[in-house]
C-alpha cells in the first residue's frame, strides 16, 4: 500500500486538506487529486512555465515542487483569477489582444504576469519580458502577450482586482476560456 501524507494548505483563498503521495508534485496534486486542471503539464522539467502557480506571492513551477511542500502555504492557481463569470483584467486583456491560440501556455503566462503585477503594478516592458522569460509559447509569438500585460498594468491591476463584468459579446468567449482552463 502506498504511504500518503496529509497536507493542510490554502488554495485560491480556501483552506484545503488533502492526501497525497510524498513523491507527487504539486502539479499532480492540483490536477489529479483536486481536479484543478487549469495548470498545464508541459515539460515537467521547469523549462516551459505552463504549470506556473503563485505560492506565497512568488511564481513557481508546480512541476518542480512537491505537493507535500504546499503545507501551510497560500497557493493561487489560474482557477483563482476569475470571479465567477467575471474575468480578471489580465484574462480580459489576453482576449482583447488575441494573446492565445492553443492556450496551453496561457495559464502559466497569466500567473507569472499576476505575480509580477502584484509586486510591481507599473512595470516597464523590459521588466514584463524578464518576468515572463520562463514561460514558453509555441503559437503566438510573445508581442501580443506582452501587450496584454502592458495594457492590464495600464488599467491598474492590483493584487486581487478583477475586470469589469463582461459585455454580452464577450460573455461567450469568457465561457470558452474558462472551459479551456478546465481541460
Ligand atoms: S511543466 Fe512545469 S515548467 Fe514545464
Ligand atoms: S498559445 Fe499555444 S503554446 Fe502559447
């Protein structure tokens, strides 16, 4: 029988108690144990950033951290960005700037960008590019992603602010992006 450990942590503001194997990564725990499938599995070696979450205020590759290490930490995943059907400003700006195609990299970019803007609400373009350097995208190129983050910063994204209520025309796209994050 596989030995499991009890982990008490906080995820997206909610206290969570879970059982996981000591060998399981935080990414595996999020996806396989908690059904939080927004964080994506890419390289599993810390190179692509698709699995990025925020742990105690820092962007972290969840494939490189053990689930057991989440004990006592405050973790934010991409599922914690939107407020119901209301997208976070960063998500809204990614849509407006067409900053995603297949979307596999998008949760990681969003979380790295959020970690940056939480600490530095008015970054230069160079600082944005530096903060996103650990996130790889094979579809869009990076300019549209950087433009979305610049625009979000211009709209005063603070630590926990959300975007405006979507208009009817964006509501369908909003549902689509939230659905994609679940896959
Ligand atoms: S899956 Fe974690 S960095 Fe690529
Ligand atoms: S949108 Fe496909 S990898 Fe970035």
